[in-house]
């Protein structure tokens, strides 16, 4: 059986937690930016249609 070094185990688990946290933050940020760009894009299309009419 493999015996884990406590310091190494804590570092690896901390790195895993950090990776998951960064991944979740990246997903949330990406979704937020996508929603904001869709909203502003629709406002620009609406403004363009009003200029043409």
C-alpha cells in the first residue's frame, strides 16, 4: 500500500480545490459576458431598425 506524505497530500488537495474553484468562476464569468453581449446586441439591432424606419 502507498503511504501518503501529509504535506504532499495537502498540497495536491489544495491544488485540486483551487482548480475546481477557478473553473466554476470561469464558467460563471463566461455565461455572464455572453448574456450581457446578447442584451447589448439586441439593443443595437433595435436602435438600427429605428434609424432605418
